[in-house]
């Protein structure tokens, strides 16, 4: 009996630890409805240039000037910023990337207030140019 209680406590402690350790490394998935967001800039040839302006003022410090996740601020972060040439990033829909830029997570800031909706879509278009 005593043994069972002891085991239960051990198991609970272990689960708690796993939950804590697991959190930061969790793959970050946008909700499925993000894939259905309509990109207002699909046919806008100027979107990339506008996105580049946003990127070179706000994003490069962490993500690096070429978007490889190696900006000057990256070394001090508990989680590495995404490398935009990574296929796991490029495989995501524009809507999913827009959603992540809008909401952020942990060290990745939320840009819902700092950037207009159009600026967030434009920077997604720029990220597409960073694929290898
Ligand atoms: C303070 C550092 C920092 C800044 C500034 C920053 N990011 Fe990030 N970004 C991160 C980190 C760290 C992650 C990984 C977050 C995670 O997985 O929990 C990330 C993840 C992302 C992702 C998700 C990639 C994936 O794997 O799905 C996108 C998209 C992104 N950032 C775009 C941007 C854009 C666009 C900007 C500028 C408007 C920006 N970030 C500015 C740190 C930053």
C-alpha cells in the first residue's frame, strides 16, 4: 500500500518534469484555420519589398540578415529563432506563417499591435524569398 502511494507520487513528479522540460522544444503548430486565411497580397508585386523593410527593421536581430536564425540577439535566447530556409518553415502555408507572426510564442514577439495586417502579410512574402 505504502509502495503504491510512493509510486504514484513518483509518477506524478516525473510527469510534471516532463511537461516542464518538454514545453520550449514543442513543435510550434498554427491552428488549422490559419491555413484558410486569405492572403490579400497574392497578386501584389510590391509585397516582397514592403516585407523586406519590415524584416530589416524588426526581425533580423534574432533571425539574422539572411533569415538563417543567427542574428546577433540569437545567442542569448533560450530557444533558437527559426531558420527561414528550413523546409519545415517553407512547407507551411502563408496563413500559418501570418498567424505565428501575429500571435508569437515565448521569445518570438507578438506583432498584432506593432505591425498592420498588411505589413504582416508582406513580411510572409519576403520570408518566401529566403528559401534555399
Ligand atoms: C526576440 C527575437 C525575435 C524577433 C525580434 C523575431 N523573432 Fe521570429 N522567432 C523567434 C524565436 C525564438 C522563434 C521560435 C519560437 C518557438 O519555436 O517557440 C521564432 C519563430 C518565428 C516563426 C515561426 C517559424 C516556424 O518554425 O514555424 C516565424 C514565421 C517568425 N519567427 C517570423 C518573425 C518575423 C517576421 C519577425 C519580425 C517581424 C520576427 N520573427 C522577429 C525570435 C524572434
